[in-house]
C-alpha cells in the first residue's frame, strides 16, 4: 500500500482541483429547478470514475435522478467492495447566512467551504481518488463497484427499485459508505447505528381567504394559532412524543447496555459551547448521546404561515403549515409511524379548521454488527492511520437506503465516515477539513488491504 | 343637495377613472421599497383636492410618510368638518393568490378589484368627490378640511406628533372618517366602537446555526418546537388569553348592555358560509359579535422558521419567529399590554433558548357617543340614502389614531364607512362594490346638509 499512499501524496493538489469542479455543480435534489444539474453531476462522476480506473461507468436512468454505476473487476474470485455515496446535496437556504457563495468552493483555515464539501461529495470523492491511487499503482486487492445516487437527501425514492432491478449487477461482499461523522479526529469512530426517519408535512386551513385580524380576530379559528397548539402538543413537558403507539416498537437497552453505551467519550460543556446554548434539552431520563443514539425524536424542520415580511400586517392567515420529521430507532417502522402521526394529527385537530397531512419520505433504522470482517478491517485501517482504536458509535442521523440494501440485496454496510460535527452539514457554511479529506484518503486503501486478507 | 347629487350622477365615470389613477400607485407603508410611492401618492392627492375645490392643499413632511392637508373655508362661523383618511395600503402578499394584478384596478361583477379599492383609497376618494360636487354646485354648507396620512396601516407613528404640532390648523367640529364597514347594504350601520391594538414580534433562538436534525434531534431545543409551545400557551382551552393581567382593565358590560349589544342582526350560518368554515371559535361564553366587539383577542399574524420551500430538509433551525397582535377593548392600554406580553413571554421561555420580544405598534380602543350632533346627522343621511335607520355597530378593527384625535385635538370622530365584509380588505383580491362607492357619494353631501343645520 506504500505505493498507493505515495501516489496520493504526489497528486493531492490535483485531487482538490478536481473535487472543486464537482462541488461547483449545484446538485440540490429537493428543488426541481436543479434537475438539469443532477444529470450534469452524474455525467461528470461517470467520466471521473473511468479516468480513475473503472473498466466502465454508466449513468443509469431511474424515475428520479440518475444513478452512476461503475466497476473494476480484477478477479471473479476476489472479494468485492461496493462504494455507496450520493452526489445530491441539501438546499442552501438561508442563503444570506453563508459567508461565501454556497457553490463556489474556497479553502480557508485549512478547510474546504462549500455545500457538499463533506456531505457527500467530499467524502465520496475520497473513495474515487483512493481507488485511482490503487489502480494506478496496481495495488487494488479487491473488485470494486461504485453506486452513486442523486436522491439521498430526499430519501432515495428511486434507489430501492433500482436495487431490486439490478441485484446481479450490485452483488458485493460489503457496501462501503463514507456519509457519516467521527466523534473527533482524536477519538475516531465507526458508525454502527443510524436512526430511521419519517418526514411529514401538515397544513391547517381555517377561513378560505386571509382575513382582517381586527374584524375577525377572536371569532374565527386562526390556523397559525391552531397549528402552534397542535404541534406543541406532540411533545409533552417531559420531552416525550405524545403520539399514541409511538414508542411501542422502541428497543429498550438493558442497564448494562446503557452503561456501555454511555462510555463513549462525550464532553457536554464543549458540546453546548460549540452550539452557543446554555442548556441541552430532550427526553427526561436520558443522556445527550442516548437522546440521539438510541431514542427517537420529533422536530419541526420548517413552519410558516401569514405575513413574514418586514413590518406589520394585521391578518388572520387562511393557512399555516409545518414540516415535521421524526428520527426513529430499532425496531420502529417508518410507515407505521407515519400512519400513527397522521391519525393522531387528524384526531387532535378542532372542527373549526381542516387539516391535510402528507408523508414526504422515510427510512428504517440500521444497526451494524461489530464482528463482521469489514468492521474488523476498518478497525485495523483506522488504528494504522489514526493511531487509535475506533469506537463503535450510534449516530443520530439517517441513511434510509442502508437498511434497504440489507433487505433488498442482502449486503451489510460499513459506515466509515470522516466527517466531524463542525462540518455543519445541512447548514449554511458547510465545510470539510483538509486533514479529514487526506486522512480518509490514507485510511481507505488500508481498509482494502485488510479486507482482502484471508 | 339635488344639484350636488346630479353633478355626481353626471360625473360618475370620470370619478372612477380618477380613482383608478390613485389605486395604481403602490403605496405600501410597511415596505421600505415603496417609500418613493408614498410621496407620489401624497402629491397626487394634494393636486386632486385643489382641483376638487380646496383653497389650498399641502404635502406636509413628517418623520415618516407625508401628510396631505387641504381646506376650503366658506365662513369662519360655519361648522367645520375634517375628513380623515389614509392613502397607504396593506402589503399584497401572498401575491400568488390574487386573480388580477394587485395594483391594476379592474371592474368585474360590479366591483372594483385592487389593493386599496376599499381600504382606504376608495373610501377617502368618495369624500374628495362629494366635496368636489358640493363645491362645483355651490352647495357646500360647512368649512371642510382634509387630513390624509400615509401610515395608518403601520399604526400612524408620525401623526400623533403632527396633530400636536398643528392643533390650530386642525381645528374642527367633527372628524369624518370612512375607513370602516357596514353590516350589509340592507342593514346599514355606523361604527361606534373600535378595538385597540398591540402588535408584537418574537424571535426564539436555539443553537447559533441551523443543525442537522438527525445528528442533534432530540438533544437540543429546537426553536421552532419551542416557539409553537410558547405561542400555543398564550391561549387556554377556553379561548382565554393567559398573559397575567391581560383582562384586568377590560370593561365588563352589564347583562342589559349585553342583551342590547346582541340585538344587532347577525346571521352566523351566513357568516360561516362566507368564510367556508364549519365552526366559529373563540372565547367561551361570548357570542361571535361580542368576541369581536367587546372582547380582546390574540392572533398570530405570521410565523416562520426553518425550511419552508419545496421538498424536505432535515434541519433544526437556529431561529423561529412570530408576529402576534392583540386586539384590545376599553379600558385596556396598549402599552401596558405590550409590557405584560413581553414580561410573560420572557418568563415562560425555557433556558435552552434565547428570546427577543419587540413592540411593533399599538393604539387604544375608541367608543363614539350616539347622541352627538354628527351621529344624528349621519343617521338622517343614511335614512335618506338607504331608506333604513342605521344600527350603532362595534367593529373588531382598530384605527388607533381615532383615540389620538380625541386626546390631542379634543375632537370626536364619526365613523361612517361604506365597506362590507366581502371587500376582503387586507386580503388578496380586495374589492369595493360600485354600489357602495356610489351610495357613499350620495350619502356624504346629505351628511353635510344635516350637520350644517342648526
């Protein structure tokens, strides 16, 4: 692997300038105006993978954004690693809060600043370049497939069918994913748990038009007031979600398991400082890492209604809406949770308004075993590159398709991400440390080496 | 008055085309981008009043938008009527819901469709044209002053000082105002009560940046969730405002007064149909007309936070905000209510967030006597034009400056408005019936005639 690592060292600058080309493509999957950018991005990646050493690469259509598939088969009897990543990114709103243009990458303070710098263009590109290094130095010890999608941030709606339709093409021994974070560069970790997700949108309608709040105020249900009441009631004073049946399938850890779980190093004071908050908040009786690791949650992701511009407007809005998502843990089912949510929300709405409830997307939780060969290989690779044994870590985030892979393809995933909390993914001013990028590049070939060993 | 009414009849079409010129000026006081339009509008009105017959008209600067003052003095010993109106209009958002361009007036179904068609350009223009008719036919029986401001929709912040600085210029026996509605064309009414107003804006801040709702969801206070909880708690299940001290100064009507008050004709089924709602809602133990006439209320006029665009974004917003206004009744004080609101809102906020509370504007409630000469004159004028005795009516709306006039100038106001609920003022698709416009034009000279009589 020395050769591959030397190759990386000698080509670092070029890798960065190539990554910048990828980052400049504004591939926001949530917004239909960016549809053409999705295709551009997929084609760019397919070409890049062929240049890196793939036998062939294809941009494959789906009902949504295309999938990029590439492979290099060195030996039908060798192990096969399939790299999964996503080339779509989150919207950039609120755009005013970015210090630099969201799609113009810039290096500052040792970090790459751009939407997608970490999530997931920066991380998937490490895999493309590690692959190139192994191909160029003839040290690639496994067959490699790349499966890159353009809809992860909207719940991978097309990838389930794509997997079902292409099972043979997608055969592999392990799916390798860098779309998660480590605890810190000093405390490397491998993600072994992901939460599931149910993402809903609700709309409350009162009168059929906006009304003068003086002439009608106090006599007609105001949908914005009603919405606050309905949404507020979804969580009680103890931080519990009040939807009947919500906790029915939550796996309860034994006291011993909880003790082990809480051994993960966590500095609550540093956590609060990094977010500029005076107090953490959440479900009573659980620690902060339990609240994101093993407990479900419910968050308003967006809320809007009435007059939201400068100054005042004395209006009772006709409608008010909210986007509400729930993070789920084993063994909650995202479809069942969506149904429970909808039934409950309709039930608590007063007769003075009409409500609509839409399911936007969802995914089931995932727990990875720590005794599989890929985990062991990743552990050894990280020990070699970071000098420390990685900690198995439960992330609060979701990558719904990971469970889908297991269900449809029967393949487990290894979540070896090099992100950090400070990367501010999904937020304005996303960034990715150059040290994270290079450390990832260094670790990946080591993973291949240890994984290929008998 | 026959001559004046004939003049009106013969000039109806021209009046409309002049009104359209006025309506086309987008004089939105809440939005600073429209600053130049305010001046244009004031200058247009001053010129129009001179053409109508004023001895002189002036655009007088204030710290905010200019005031238009005009007068015609026929005899220092005659009675003086001062017409008050406002040339500023409400914002047009949500602009998508307009069927035609908000500032391009159009006649359809016997109505003028445009922002300001009723509130208040259409209504104040009736006064300008009734004045013109009386001047042109030499039938004007009173001195007339016009006081037209450009900040009514934002709480008349400059007009209080303007009145205090110009007391002598503004001397009059009555202030005549058409900025209110009638119950219906079949049930004419004169507004004798206006609610006061306290308009606040609150902002809840959690983490210092938007966060990934998976990585942090359940462990950090989400300001959008907290905002819904705080706002929802401001009204209890019985429809009572929960702010301590809120009801302390509310004037309680005797049983007899309430019985009399509830004799106002009101068709609740028609009311619900006109708003497309299944049930009215409000404070327990009060009728709909009591809820808007003699009881205070609290409404969310706008709420916003997080991702509000198409699709999904899994984010915990850093901030969430709401605009909240309260309608007040005698003897509530808008400043005191603002202070009570702020103290309460800060007190109920959890330590996991920071809140800011801003007072945006306010005004005190107003009750007009029904035994003053101007009321009697208006009653006779309406009997003559509508064929029915008008009902004294408590509007839920607010014109804060009306109380200001009484306090600063010592002059009472007569609220003779020709609006209707269906005019949808403050809403998309504001309109004003041609019959309302013409009925107003017919009634106003009659008012002058009866008011001038000893």
